[in-house]
């Protein structure tokens, strides 16, 4: 499996763990806050645990929780989760050349376990897909080390938040910790002018459409940013992954 001895022994696996460790605290705080939020929104412990283990998408969970609490239609909840996670379609397209040599079940498992920060660190470490078998193994070990820390931090603290939800007061400001984690992720990925523009457009649209019910301003903001960036790419031939000149 993915934590086989062959992967654990590789120095790239340890490097992936080391590089991601600095973000573990923020990821854990976000997971703790999400676990608390699920129980506080009247989800049962079983439902909260199932959502944590099966969904494994913090931003979608946080977007869906108030909609579930408000009794929103299922299509609104699903559409919101789909829009919030649209970025993973882009991630998948980018990672495709790195993972296509693997069996389908292995690629799908990597896709499930790879999160925002593990994607960001991996693509920063490896600018080009592997050309040899040795490079394939090294890159997979590094990616596995990245998301091993992410998964353990998220799952451990999210389950802890579920267990302690009724003992943690709202005044602790865990929601702000989650916001800080999201800001850290956005800043780490805003490495080009196009990505910065997407973040600014989404932010401005979300504020302008704040009055929409059921948190639909988030869906509108994501849609506006995605459509604008797609248009700019096609109109001016911009590469969203090209680093800006320093």
C-alpha cells in the first residue's frame, strides 16, 4: 500500500513530511474547528464522523454545514460542494502527467488524499513529470509524505473536535483559526498574477453578493472567478501555472 516499507525508506518521503510539518498546526486547527462546527450544527456524532472520513474536504464541509442546518435543498448543497471543490479538477489535470503511469485505483487514491497544501508543495518541488522509474518513485514518495501529514493532522484533530464539541465554548474563536488556515492556503498558491486576480475577483464578488440566501454568494464568487480566468486564458493565451518574472 501507500505506506509500504519501500516508500517509507525513501528520503523523499521524509522530506515530504518535513516540508509539510510546518503547516500541520494550521491544518489541525482548521480540522478541530470543522469537527466542532459539525456537532454544533446539530449533526449527530455518527454523521459527523462519517462526513469527516468520507468527504475529507474542509472547505466543502464548512460550506455545506450551514446549508444542512438551514434545511437547504439537496441540489443547493451538492452544487455548493461541487463549486467549492472545482479547484481539484484543475489540480487533477495538472497532476495527470505525474501519475498516469500508475494503475487507476492508485491514481484515484492519490486523488482522494491529495489536498491543497500537498498539491502546492509537490508541484513546487517537482516542476516536471518524472522521466524515469527512479523519478516516479521519488515523486510518489514525496507526495505521500506531504499528504500523510495533512491527512493525519486533519483527521486526528477533526475527530477530536467532534469528541470535545460539547465542551469547547464558541468564545474560543476556533472559526477565526479556520479562516487563518484558509488564508495561508490561498497565499501559498497565489504565485501568479492570474491566481491573484482570481482570488481578488472571488473575494469582491462574495462581498458584493453577501445578501444572497443560503450562502450562495460563495457559489457566485467561485463561478465569477473561474469564468473570468478561463476567458483571460483563452483571450490572451495566459498560462495559469507560469510563474511571474521576479
